């Protein structure tokens, strides 16, 4: 290509010389006389290839470097001067002689008459691409136009929309609830650590004196707290309690309460088995039930009150004329029915359920169940009816036995009917309204008239009515529809909240009387770490999800932390809740860990932690899986 361009440049040079009358080295020495001047013809145009051929080659080094290179600013001027010097027989840029007219001059291209441009060459906006030559020297190959600028980057995507105001409130609420649940969990650790330090192996802790006390001699706090430890995730503490229970020998020469041993020890073992699937707990429960079972050997089938674990000798106490007590004989059905289902022996279930049938047959014409019963005939021998002490959990177990068998999913409706009929009598005779605040409460009944007294123990009824409405499938009378029972449960729970909130300490007394002009006043001012109000808060929250129940539960927990917590470990009951700073009674019963702390923890836990459609709670708050089998 360079040779062709050079030939073209020589041809142009000769044509220009002929026009001027000149010649080249090959023309003869004699030339014709010059012709008259004529109109100038347009100067010939030098092809781009020829122009490129005469551009000086500059060494850019060796090695095949492909980076773009722009020529120096004065290279065009230098090239022009060099060509003129060669044309006049001078020396080139390097000083060497060059043959005359070997390169085209600007005047040869018709450019001599044009005004001379600036000696400074304006560099074109171009990129000189460089490629290696055969001899290893890099040369200019061509003038290449620069690539177009890249398009601007697309704008960044808009940030995702932030949470809405309602979502922010929900997130803050979840954070608060989690904090409260952890606070209750820490309280459980404090109560358990106090027991393990000062009373390990004994029934209860005396936190102020930092000692233990025995009642049944069965390590009640350990067995009562097993499922609470498991639910709250205290794995090491649960394992220690499990190992202790594995070594416990029930062959003890001691008289124990059949009722208390059933709901605390037997129920605790069965719940621990249900949650952990450790068969050791089931085997220990079977062993204990076998030692309690002789108490049912009575003419009526109603179990006696106490039994000696070593001899099997059963008896009733003399303080009540050797009568059986409604709550005691009517609060063993869940435990024995669950045991029978898992050891495949119906004898325990049959004995326990027969108690309900006997009581149902002997109830009064008004549908009421008095609290004292003849253990031989099964007849009621008292006129006192209450949902408080000595009567409370019988009504609870009528409903929960039906739930244990599957509730609405079971074909048997026997115990649901017993519960519904009992609630007709309760709502028709015992539900009362206070003055002036119109608080709903459950009175007691004696000799055919209501007594304006309500135990803190009866505060479980709010949760019971709500649970019965939640799983309601009976329409025996218009008065027992689910809406009515749910409303009644909420009203009773509100009254129990007032029993707590109106005391100077923020803690409810053992019972109140609804008399006078101030709704109620304390009838007994002590507090025994009772769980019943917390239980109703839990059920009403799970069923309605009204946040006020969580707020009330938090108020309760703050009051317990303030007045009942003992710095050296554990919590204590109070002697007088009407004082701003009550005196502690130095007693931490096992049910505080089994019930009070568990219900408060579940109040702040998600619904899938012990869900109500899969578990039923015993009266000691031990969760058992629903059986869903025919009765």
C-alpha cells in the first residue's frame, strides 16, 4: 500500500511540474519555451493514502504494545519542513542528503498559492491505533474515530417501600411482648435456683429462711416444675430433675393426699412424658397410680381423701366428719384417663369416670353440686355450693374431660352435657352484679340463697367459660350459646383484674366480699402466690387476642416482682396485700412454678406454644395431648 501511494504522489508531482513547464531527472535538457499563461487549473488532490505515505514514521517501541498513541503536536510542521529541505537539495531532519524532488512538495500539490496556515497544527479528535510491524517496530496504521461514549448507567432502582405505620406498631408490640416473656422466664430461673440451693429434694422452698419444707415427701417442686422447665427451654435443669425423679422410690410409709398427689405428682409425670416422650416418666406415673388406686375401693366408688403409699390404707379426715370433698373426688379424671390410654389399661379410666356418673345421678333438683359427699352412698350431705375452695376444679374437669376425648371431634357428649347442665345452675343462681360498678362475680350458695363472697380461686372460671365457648357444640338451652359464655368469661376476668388493681400492693387477697358501696372489700388479706387470674388472662388472650389481657398480665408480674421476689432466691407469698409494702409469709408452693409462672410465660408466647386445639391443661396447668378417641 505504501508503494502504491508513493507512485501516486510521484505522478502528481510530475503533472504539476509539466503544468509549470518544469521537468524531472529523466526529461531532456532542452525544453520548449514557456507557453503564455493561462487560467490556473484546480490543484490536484492528493489521495488520503498518499498523504499517509509521506507522514513520518515514528518508533513507538517494540513488543506489540497496542495502546492508542497520538502524534506530537508539531509533527506536521516538522514533516513539511523536511519535505521542502529535500526538494531544495538540502538535508533532512537527521542531516543526511536526500535526492531532489524525491517527495512531493506542498507547492507541487497546488498549495503554494494558498495562504499559509498557522505553524501550530491542531490535533484532530482521533485515536491513532498502533500495530506491531514485521521488524518489531510499532507504526501508525490508521486514524480511527473514537468510539461513542457509553450510555449513562440506568438510574438505581427505587428503594423498597418502608414498613407502614401499622407494621411498625406490630413490630414494636412484638419486641415488647418478647421482652416480657424473657422477664417471666428469668423469674422461673430465679425461683428454681432458690429451690435447688436451699431445698433440693423437699416439697417446697421457704425462701426467706432459705430452707425447705416437706408435706408429702415426694419432692413436689421438682415434679411439678418438670413441664415448665421443658417448655421454657431449661434443658440442663430439666435433665437434673429427670435424673432425680428416676431414682425416687414411692414405697414410703407416709399418708398423702390422693387429690394433691394426683394433680401435682401424677399429672407432672404424665405431662413430662407427653412433652419429652421419655418412657421413664410414664413408668414412674404407672407406679405411683398403682399405689394411689386402692383409695377408690369404696362402696360408692368415690376415692377417699388420704392413703398410705406403703400399705395402701385409705381414710377420710375427721375435721369434716369423714366426708368426701367435691373438688377432690372430681379432679382426678384427666390424669387417670390419660394414663389408661398410654398403658392400655382401662381400669384407671373406668374408676375415675364412674365418679362423675355417680355425682351426676345424685345432684340436687336445682342442678347444683354441694361440696360435701358421703363416701359410702355418694349422696350430697351439705347445702354449700361454690366455685371457690373445695368445689372449683370439679366443674373445670367436667369440661376438660370432654376436651381430652377430642371435644367437638368426639362422638361422646356425656361429659359436655354434664358441664352444660351444671353451668345452667351456676349462671342462674350464682352469677351476680356488684354495686356501684356493675362488676360480674360468682357468689357462693348456702341454704338456697347466694352469699356475696368470691375466692381468688374462683377466678379460674373466666377462663373456663371462655374455653367452653371456644369449643362449644351444644345448644341445650339458649342461655348456653358461645357468645354468652365468652362474654361472661370476659366479665368475670375483668372483676378479678379489679381485685388485683384496687389493692395498695397491686395483688389480690385470698377472697373478697361484695357488700357495701365500694363493690367489694378483702375478706382475707393474705396472698398465696395463686395462679387463677393469670390462668384466665391466658385463656382470654388466646381466644380473643385482646391486648388488654397481656397488659393486665404484665401488671400482675410487675407486682409479683416488686413484693414477692426474694433476693436470695425464690418468691414468697404475702401476709397482707392491703399494705404498700406487705410482709412475706416465707412460702413458695410448688404450684407457683407449675401454674403461675407457666401461665404468665404462655400469655406472652405465640399461640403454637402448647396450642389449645392440641392440648388440655390439668387443674395444675400440666398440658396433656388430646386423645381424640371414643369414650
